[in-house]
């Protein structure tokens, strides 16, 4: 009897074990048969809404030095590419033998015209003086004769016809004398005019000599190779390019898509990354928005100045990309403090700014501190999907700022919710799923373009 009871007990235990194993296997099979989805949770970070462009560091103005005359170039010693020059400094000359000859010719003409115009030494005016002097004596003689005849007429010793002849001679002589005086005045005006013309010609010739000089238009640096010395050049040929390239004088010139034109305004904050400085971040402000678009590129030129280096920023604080997006969300690393800015002068990376450096710019539209953020792929259509109790649930999206990598959540999702970041596809609400957790930052960073996709050229 006891043996029969032991056998029954063993059978029951065996059956129970088998049933439990079967149930476990069934549960495992059922769990593994569920679709696996990747999930993450909300985090708090700052939101930056911006649009993007690429840019190049340039001098705000470049000044071209061109030849004003034709001749042979003679550069001053030491003038070469990279030479530092001062405003007004003579950099060289374009020597023209014709201009030298014209100056000597003009000087000779001025000397002659000055002698002709001088009343004391002018032979031309002296001739009229002699004529005037002679006719003054003739007029005096005619007047004396006229007076003598008038005196004789009182005693009847002179006839009326003689008196009239004497009077006519006085008038004729006076008229001729006044004519010579007028001719002298006309000739004086003529010689004075000739002198002025000659002096103007000399000034022009001397101006031409001055135009031989090549002078620096501003304090700056020679940016390109000057024309080699002893080279013969034509009028208006390029000699060299000069610009003020001190770090504090440089600007970032960007090409902004025409669709973003209305989002620009002077004084707008711009955050930048320059390829030459790796993870270094910079900040500036919009100075100039040029009025005309580039018809080929369909872009507007924008100048950014007041550039400062941003210290303490992570590679997410102002990262710009060339993707077609208008928003970027930054997530400072834990433990970092608010970024500080420093002017580009001094020993910072920005102090090594040079024309031609390229980078990416984020033109800030608005910023929001402490926003709730999910990776961009969490927003699927007009919904977020969460896993609650092992099953999918759809949450109507209440999204704010949207970026290529992240999206702001305004409501509808709790911090403890597991939010689906993998594609829902054909899954339906209420369907059981299994989950794989992915850190918010890792998931968001996966949305950024690969390094090979980032434009690193100028414009």
C-alpha cells in the first residue's frame, strides 16, 4: 500500500514538472514571438531653433591695387605676398618714360607762358606799351597844335578849316591810342589764359607722375603675389590685393538659402563651427544682409561679425549641418556649466582666424531652456507610441520644436513612459511587444549626418 502511494506521488510530481516546463517553454516562445521595439525616455535639455548655412572667414573688404598708367613695374624691396603694409605706403612704381617727357615739356611751356604773361618782361605786352607811349606823344603834339590854332584864331590869324583839321587829328590820335590800350588788355587776358592752361597741363603731367606710384589703400596684408618687378604692364592691370586681416577685423560671410531670407535680421545670434578648430564653437551676430540674391545658387550673402569663442560648449550646443532643416536641439552634457564667450583676440583658437577658413553656421531663431526632449524618430506621423504593460499605446503628438535629431515634447508623455523610437510599421495599438532600451542621447545622435556627408568646402 505504501509502495503504491510512493509511485502515485512520483507520478504527480513528474507531471507537475513537465507541465511547468511546458508552460515555461510556451511563455518563452510567446515572448520571443513578440516584435522587439527600441524605446527610450524623456530627458530635459535646452532647445535651439535655427536654420543653417555654410560660410567662409573673409576680410570684410578687400582692396585691389591696379596700375593707373602703362609702364614697367618696379616694386619696393620686401613687398611680397604676406607683407604687412601701412595706409599710404609706397609699394612700388609703374615707370612710364612718356610721362617724364610730358612733365619736362609742360614745365617748358609754363616757363614760356609765364614770361609772356608778365607785364614787366613780356615782349608781347611790351610791344603794345611802346605803341601806346608813341601815340600818347602824338596825341600831346596834336593837342598843342590845336591849342595854338585856337589862340591864333582869336586874332584872326588862323582859318577855321585849319582848326577843324587839328581837332580831327586829336580825335583820330586819341581813338588809335585807346585802341592800342584795349588790344593790350585783350593780349594780357590771352597770355594769362595761356599761362593757366600751361600750368594746368603741368599739374596733369605731375599727376600722371604721381599715378605711377602704387600705394597701400589701407593698413593690411598683401594677400596675393604681386606682379614681378620689371614686368611691363598696361593701364588698369591687377597688381596686388590688400586687406585688413587682423582677427578682430575678420567676418564670417555665409550663403543663406532664399527660403530662409525672411528669418534673418541684423543683430541675430549666430553659432558657428569651424572645421579648422575641431570641436571649438564660436558665436557672432548678423551685421549685413545683402539685398540681392545670387541667381545661380539662389542664396543671399550675409556677413557675421562680433565673433567670439564659446568656451564650455559641447559638440551639441550649436552644431550646424547642411541638411534641409530649420531647427536644432542642443543637449549639454551632464555636469557642464553655462557656456561663456571670449573675444577672438588673444591666444584663443579664434585668435588664429585667417581668411579662407570655412565652417557651418546656425542662425538662431529662438531658444528655450529646460525643454522635454525625445529623439526625432520618436515622432511618427502625428503620433508618439509608448509601451505600457508590455503593449503598444498611441499618444497624439504634442510636439514643439522639431530638428533633424530631436523633437520637443509639450505634453502627453510622462517621464517614466517608454517611448518607441523604432518604426511602428504594421504594428497596431494594443499589440504586445518586447523592448530594448536605448539612451536618449545615443538615439538622437544617430540621426546626425555622417562625417562624409558634411559639406566642407567654401563658396
